[in-house]
């Protein structure tokens, strides 16, 4: 990769969501905005080698995308009114003024637009991951465990519904915020997860995405100070992100939680996350994000891996499953039970999940089963499960980690 290609890749990670959010505000046309932003990045690849990388890549990309939109609208006889509106817009790269909510952030507005109650929860989450984070349709499909073609159709339907229903591009007034909260929180959580544990590629961690998710979570928590789940989600992100420095070794390879050097964890982020969790708990309205933050706190407060209160973690996962009865939560609970009561107890739960078939495309199911079999001294069965997991894994570091484990059990 050349220096310019690296600069464009960095700009994509850091600026895609902001540039696209601005173009959607300017044009009101989701497809046009996305096409023009893609054109702007293509132009960067063509022009930056000779012109040099601009001092403000985001402003350059916004200006270029806006000019593309103007050209497209000029060629459309039916868009004269839109052209007149666009010509009077603010200078590209400068933020829009606050709307009636007082919020001056195009990306937060975009999240609330995507999370309108007229859309299904799944469509809200998927559309925002596509537009705000720039995740590919394939990446989003993997996050939802559905085929790429299915996800592409859902994204198209969601954008058409926003257009046809005239859903406004703004943060709603205070009395309408509760109706959007669930979708917005889910979006931010999946956005953070994609950065913390990428669904594909050579980089298992994408710090730019986690940082953006935390930034938006801070905005949301400030916008809704009386919503404990917003505070709980921010606490959850901080407690997880605090462990990020210990997740990879010097060669970029995965390090398991029990083997991480906890002195490398971010103490300031842990302190802030614990304080936020305590503030949310005091409202006595525990929800899924607070429970997950409490689980993360159990890890954060353990000085050594051996000090981890796995019985408490298993109990918290039991409570979480009552609120969110998903197979992934059940799998996480099985891991906690295995750590608290022994690998045989956890394996029984994992086998029940495998029999249900709902996680057949999820590599962590056979990977978890393989680890429990390894701990039980059943190497041949462990090797078979590691091999199955390798057939499903999509990131380089995780593939190498599983390959190493497979070799350890003689596979």
C-alpha cells in the first residue's frame, strides 16, 4: 500500500460517517449522497498522488462530494428545487447550526433519522452501520448472521421508507426521544462492537470506530441524562475499551483475557466506567446495557485473572438472558458457567445450543466448544471443533489464534 492509499484508507475510517451525514443533510437523498461520497474517495485516490494529501482531508472530501452532487442535480430536470436549496447551503466542512433539539452534530442527527420508529429495529441498526460507519453490506450481514443479499434488500427498503415517509433529518424534541432510544443504543453498541472485534479483515481491532462510538455515546448520555441505559452503555464501552491495549501482543496477535497483562489496561477509563455504572445503578432500573457493564466491571476490578468472580458473572448473564433471550447471550453464559462450575457444565450448555442450530454460522460456538473439550483433555474432539471454527472465522488474527490452538491439540 502506498502512502497516498494509506492516507485515503485512514480518511475513509475517520471521515466517511461525517462526510456522508453532511451530504445527506445537504441533499436529502440517501442514494445520491452515498454515490457522491464514494466518488469523492475515488477522486482522492486519483488526485492526491499528484496534488498531495490535503491538510484537512474531511473538508476536501466534503467539498468534492458536494460538487459531485451539484453536478448530478444540474443534470436532473426534476431536481431544480433541490438545486436551489443546495446552492444556498453552508460552506462544505462547516457544521450545520443546531436544530430545535439544540444538538449540533450531523452524525447524531443521522443516527436518529435511521432510528425512526417507522423502521424495524433491525433496519435501524443496519442502516446506521452502513451510512455512519461505512461498514460494507457483507460486514453488516455477518453481524446479523444473515446472507449478504438479504441484508442488501433490507437496506434498500429502509432507505426507501425514509424517503417515502418524509422522515426528517434531525434529533427529535425531548418528548419523542424515548421512542428512539432502543434503536439508537443498539446502533451505538453494534458500532462499538465492530471496532472492538471487527467482523472481517486483518485488523481485529479498529480503534477509530470504537472512538467514534464512544464519542456518540457521550453525546447521547448528555442529551438524555435521566436515561440509565444510555449511561450504562457508555460505561460498558469504556470498560471494554479499557482492555483494548492488552488484547493484542507486540506482533498483533490475539491474547486471551486470562493471559492479558492487566497493567496495560486503561485505568482512567476503568475508573470513569465504574463511576458511570454506579450512577446508572442508583436509578434502580437495570437494563441490558447496565447488566453487561456490570459483567465488564467484574473483569475490570479483578487484579488477576484468578480473582475474577465467575459465579457473579454467570448470575448476571442469567439476568441478562431473561431480558435478552438470544443464543449469543446463552453462549456467553455457558462460558461463565464453565469458568465457575467447570468445563463439563459449560460444555453441556454449549451442546444444547449447538443442537438448536441457531448459531450454526457463528464461529465462536465451535471455538468455545473446542476450548472446553481441550480443557477436558479430549484433544481429538477439540481438533474437530477447532477445524469447524476455522471454516467460519473471517479475521486474520482470530484465524491464526485458532490455528495455533488446533496445532496444540494435535490437529
